[in-house]
């Protein structure tokens, strides 16, 4: 069952968030701190009560198998760009034991439907180059529109 998260889900959501954090630490230890410290854990509680953020979960028999943290962003017009609305996926994770079963697709489809309902014409996310989920996002119809490049000196 795909639904919006409740406070009672947060402990299980934290386990998925730790999976995400560990993947990022392994991929880029120069950008991400090892461990899943209190400040990072506490972030979920502020996120949960904000009107501009939501957490969507896949739950079966009391077990949270996947989650998406969503930001509803409305940017005003600037001299550089027109006003725009976007749904930003901040974090997404399907438990490692459940990957490849359609949960990620179902979570994204729920978010797509919610975005349409709210009048948000696009969903955006960013993904690190080391993340194997890139293929999943491409399969889901996401396309590259911006790239970040780096060079060490």
C-alpha cells in the first residue's frame, strides 16, 4: 500500500534513510559524513511537519519497504527565469531485499499523481554518478537537463 507517512512510520523510514546515507558515504566520502548522526536523524521530524514537504511510503503488513521524501517547491519569477513549480525528490529508497519488485515504480507513480493533483507540472531529482539507481530513473522517464562537473586542483 502506497500512502503518506505517519509519525509511527518514522523509525522504519530512518532505516531506509540510513541505507541512502551509507550509499552516499561509500560513493563520495569527501562529500558525506560517515554514520547516521543525530542531526541527520532529527531532520526527518522537521520535514514531517512542514507543509512544503511530505514522505510517501510503501507499507505491507506493518513493514515499510520503500519511501520517498518530497519537496513541493514554488520559485518566483527572477530576472533570469520565469516563475515555476516543481516537485523535488529529496530522497528515495526501496529496502535492498525488495528492489526489483515494482515498489520504486509504484512510489514514483503515487508522487506523479499527487503532483498532477497539486498542479505541479514536473518532478525533479538529482543523482550522484556513482549511484546504480540512475538506470532506474532513466527507465522511469527521467532525463538529464543539467550536469555538474568538477576538477581537482
